[in-house]
């Protein structure tokens, strides 16, 4: 099944997309808890919903207690057995996952920025500047990933980063410029600490939901002195790139305004 295409609403999970989503389940959950300010009782209730949804997908063969299993363990168990899972149940889970996560966030605050850069490539980094982008359910049309092992899932359709964060790294002597680290959209003027999983974003005529932080990989070591690409990890502060799912396709042009609701 991990080799088959799975269609969930408007989104297509190709190849190992479903498997990698399951394997990353615990990490995705931790990303949504980042930044603090969330109600503890709501977090516990939402986590319980996720565990129950994952346990339904696993079925009786999992033989795991809901009281002591972690989302990380469940995700690993499911990911390793993705070929054995019921296809309809897997399709339902991949849709239910993001709906449950959205219930964690209130979207009470509003923040603004502007699109300072758009980037795309036929695969790999750096991505090259473009003046405008047509955005579909899978991301910017014509943009490709060199490898789909860690990239290219529907919840990674858009990769965004802060112009100010990039400039800060460059000022420290790192040979990095917008697009180098593979982001599609560079944003100026947005306080980057609010750009975190769960946020709703409107960019041009596109609507999107931030789904996860982009985990740094060795393909980006050339842009950091000493090869320390982990400097752009979310664990180092509000410096990480972010991934987003497309909720409404449209177009984005340089200079477009961006609104983020958190």
C-alpha cells in the first residue's frame, strides 16, 4: 500500500507519503504544542482524540493500551505496517489527523507581513526566484523536490521562511540568501515567533494552514559556516522554516500581503 496513491479530499498522497506521515505522527504533535500558551485540558483532550484515531487505524492487532501508548510509538507501529493497514481506514485517518489538530488552536490573534520572495526549482536547492506563483493543492506549480523521502507530502505543499531570519544568519557570516534553504515563500515584517504549526495564513488569494516546522537536513550545510545547518532548527528558537497545507489554491505575487491568524 505504501507504493499506492491515496486520495484524501483534495490531496494526493503518493508513494511513501502516507508511511512518512505516520512515522512522523509523534513529531508533528510535538510541533503543534510548541510555543506554549495552549490550554492544558484542551491539549490532553486533543491528544486523546489522536491516540484514539490512531488506535482505530491500528485495529485489534496493535494490542496496545490507550492508557500507556504514546503517539510516537503508535505512529512508528503504524508506519512500519502501512502495507497491512486497511486502505479505507488509512484514507480516513489521513483526513481526520489534520481536523483533530486544528481543534487545538483558537486563531484569536492576527499578524501581518509581505511576500518578499518567491522561489521554485525543478529539484534540489537552492530554489530560484520567480515573480509570481500559481498554487495548487500540492504547492507551487512547476516546483519539485529532489528527493521525496522527507519532502513533498500534502502537508508540506508550501515552505515559508522569514526574510529577517535569513538576513540575521547572513549578518553572522553565513553564506545564505533567500531561496537557498528551499523555501518557496520568503516573508518580511511578520514576527516570526508567531509562525508556528496551527496558524492560518492568507497569502495573495491563497489560503493555507501551517502544519509543521521544516526539519533541517544536510542538503543545507553549505549555507552555514562549519556546516551547522541545525542552526535553523525550531529547537534553537523562532528561526525555523515552516510547512503549510494549501486550503484554497490561487496565485501569489511578489509584494502580496500576508495575514497570519494564531
